[in-house]
């Protein structure tokens, strides 16, 4: 507690009334939350089982729990403390209340990619030709769920074809999920809200269980998340929420920053504490950020300040085009590395859209600067790899209902929602998995004869493949499986020629990996062993990606939220890019301004902005205008480097020396 400043300490020790902590960028909000949890446990003797803290990412939840553990180390245990994401909390509630939710034990979570496939089946639309329509329909259903709207409460007065399409299949979609004993990500929040609202005993049980509730990043909550918190918090006397309306940048996925204002309506005795001291950035960077965000309508006024010193002017340079812009950014990084012995990980290059990173990657490779591009897709997340792995998972675990649901219509077999409901009902009555029902004698009287025959053929193939795998021929078994289901042919029928070839190459790469693992092993590995090893490798790879490495960071402004770097470059600060042209057309640039504000406040010591005079779009070079946001920055704190400015000879020499040093280092 002695390490907290007065407002932080006041927030950490506040109880008795609802509390809103308005925490500016870099103001130590995570420290306040963790110290408050520790203080409740140590000073107020609150059991850790009575405390729940909620945030938005697994990484943030892990960090928060780790900090609490360190704070109370040697003085107590945090066993029973819940620090989780909204989705994890919802999952916990649904698991405990599965019967009331109409779910069976061991229900599955269907991920967004699989959910899109379900929507495609229900719409009887091919993903290849109608992907945009299908995905927009799924997003509309998702948006209704985020607002707390169920199929029963949905009222459609809009003639928009997407809205009409989504409304027509929303109920079918929910029936399909229930029949498969599955929920989607949105149901992990909407489901608990319905339970707590409709069942008084469930509501009382969870309100007793969660005596103290702390919520991070409150400005990012959507409608149904707000409802969940309100239901759990009861009268709010033990509710603490932390947020910053200036950093609300997720309206496109349903976030409602007005939820901060709604708190005062719901809790008239709400107390508010502002955290304005920034522990991250130099004063000049904060001054520029304050000037920028001051152009937005702000219900909560606050002004960041710092004791870390004022710092250098913010550099703004104009480039001839995107290639010249990338060259200048990379040259600037190399100069700083040579002059100040800076590490690669001290630099971040931020941009509004992912396509702006392509030329940067080329220039960084040319200069032998290692980098990390955030937001890329893992090999194991590709649709074709997930399809094949689902088949292999089912071979090794016939009770894997999630895998069964993925493969049942991949390739298509004409098993619709009604048939799946009947299969699921038979599985429930006979207390067995979905795949096991294919062998049940009652199946013939449950679904149509043609569908029954199709499933029997699939089951027969899988049994043969399993026997082949058990006969110490796992690779041959996989080949037999892919040939038996005609997966390569199905790809060619549902994808464009080049896409089909690429996807099949990925499948072959997966098989090669499995075969090499099998041949290298000194043990007699089963197919199950190989699949488990494959999945574990993917998990460890993802964990490794989170470890800090000495790499320049390339990421979107959205992805940078919550991070900090000594040196930040924001490129493409141009009209139609930042702010985005859609926002300009709709006359709503406030969120784009907040996005730029988030980017600026990632910088600790040095901030550089850039824009191009021309940029290639759709094959043509077009004239570009600097962003309107640049004119909103205080001119006395900016150092303009115009297009006509020549790079000083000394700077060219520094960059040259840095490049030579990298070549020598590479040669060892």
C-alpha cells in the first residue's frame, strides 16, 4: 500500500459503496486491482473464495493472479480466488448450472469458425460463393446475443436482407447447438444472464458466492456483459469497476463505453476516483495525447501527467510513398540502435490496418532486423488442419462430441439440424456419445434411411481406420481415412483451384510432420500418442510466442492496447487510413481518435509519426493527405521532417555502420 499514490490507495481501500475507478493510460490500474484484492484478504479477512476479478484476456487474468500471489506470498494463500475472463466466468456458471440451462454434462464450446459453418448449413449456402453473406449473418446473430436478445425476444422491423436472413435462422441455430449439447462464445455470457435472471435460486447462489466483484476494462463491456455484472453485483456495495472511456476502441465488436455512464443511473451512491498520474511516458507524449483526446466529447474529464521528465519532440515525417516510408522507419530504428545501443524489442511499429505491414516486413528482412508480426494465424488454426485433426481426435476418442460435430458434414453428408436433434436425443436417452449412437439399433427408426446409411458407411470407415492404426500403421491409417472421405476431391469442389492446392499441401505437411514424429520416436507410438503430441506442440508454440524475445514488434493499433514500448512508430497517419474512410463517411471519427490516442500512449520515451505523399491502392498510386488528427496536436511539441529534407551525412553513416555491424554479427 505504501507504494501507491493517494488516489490509488483510496481506490484500493474503498468499500461500502459501488466504486468507479477512472484509470488513464499507464496510471497503474492493474496495481490498484491486485492491491485491493490483497488488502481485502489481509486487512478485512475476506476469504479468497469470496472474491472474483474479471478482465478480458487470459494474459491479463494470469498477470493479475500472479501479482496477487506475489503480494501475499508468505502471508497467506490465494486458493479459491477467481481471476478470469468474462467467458471463463460464464463457463464456470454454465458448468455448475448445466441442467437448468438445458445442457448435458460435458457440453462443448463451438468456436466462431465452426459456428460460421453451422450457419452456412442452415442457410443452405455454399461457403465458397456466399462467405460474405454467411459471415455477416453470423455476426448479426452474435450482435443480438451481445445485446442480450434471444430468439424469443427478437423483434425485427428492419428490411435489411442480412437482418431478415439472420432472424429466420436464429432459432434454428440455437436448436442446432442445443441438440449438439454445445454453446458458442456468446452463449457463455448470454446463458448465465438468462439463468440468473430467470431462476431466483441460481441468482441467490451466485450472489452469495461472489461477495466482492472487481471488473477491469469496463469501457469494453457490451450490453450482455453489463447485465451479467449487474445481476451478480446485487446492490453493488462490493462492486469495483476500472475503466477509461478515452481508450474505448472496440465498438465494432459490441463494446459500449456508455456503460460507464449507466453505472451512475444504476447505483446513485456510486463513488468515482480518477487516476491521472502516468508511470509510463514522458510528459511531452502525454501533453500531445491530452490535446488530441480533448477534441472528443468526454463525459469524464481527466488529464494525464508524469514525473518522468518532458522528453524529446514528437517527430513527424512525410515520405514519398509507402516504400520510402518503410525505408525511413527502418533507417531510424537502425540509427537509434547504433547511437543508443537499443534492443530490437524496444521498438514497435503500429498501423491502422494489417496490409500496411507488408513492405515493412520486406525492409526489415533486407536490413536483417528480426521482428514479430502480431495477429498472424497459427498453422493449426487453418480450416483444413482443424478438419483433419477433428477426424483424428474422433478416432482416438469416440466420445469427443465436438470433433463429431465438426466432421459430420465435412465433407457434406446431408445431416441437418433436425436429424442432429434426434441423434442428440437418442444419445441422451442411452447415455452415450454422439458417435456411439451411430451403432445404436434405434438409429434406423430415429432418422431417415438414407441418412442412417450414410452414417453407417462413415462409421465403418472409421472402424477400419482405427484397426489399421492399432496394427502399428498410423500413417497408412491417415492416408486411408483421407482417401475414404474424399477430402482432396471435396477441397477441389468447394475451393478455387489455387486455394484447393494450397489447402491440400497443408494437409500433406501435417501428415509429413506426424510421420517424422513417428519415425524419430524410439517408442512404439500409437495414433493417440501422435495426436496428443501434435496438440501439445501447438500449445507450447503459442506459449512460446508470449515469451519476450528480442524482436521489433509490428502490430495494429488495436492489438497494441495494454502494451508499452520505449520507441513507437505510428505509420500511415493519413486521411482514409487514420481516421478510416468508413468513419469519415459515417461522420463518426471519435473512436478513431481514441484509437490514435491509444497508439500515442504506448510510447514511453520517443514517438514518431509518418505519412506518405502517395500510396498504392488497387494498383494505382493516389495522392494522400495527412490525417486531420495531426493538426490537433500542439505544434510547439512537434519536429517536422519534410519530404525535401535531406538525411544528414552523419545519420547516413550511422545507419551504414549499424548495417555492417548486423552483417558481421550474422556471420558470427
